[in-house]
């Protein structure tokens, strides 16, 4: 299953890495790809959406489903 979230606050490649690392720590994530230019992150796997949003928020960015 693929989930795409809108993420605000990502301004560079380092921000993408921060978001990807936060999302990778969530159980059920198989693959993650953050794109700061588009302001979104795409997650493959069966992770809970609310848990993904929380992980991104805790990393210092704002995510919405």
C-alpha cells in the first residue's frame, strides 16, 4: 500500500533525510521517498497514517494526510 503525505517545512536534501529517517522508524514502513520541492513524502507499506504524521511532526516538520 502507498501513502502520500503533505509535509511543510522541508527546505533541502537534509530535511528530506530527516523526514525519511523519522518515517523509517515507524513499524510497517517498507520504503520512503521524501521530496522537499513537491512538499510531500510517499511511504510504501502498511504503517498507520496517524503514526506516520506523528513521527514527522516529532522530527520538526508538519505533516497532513
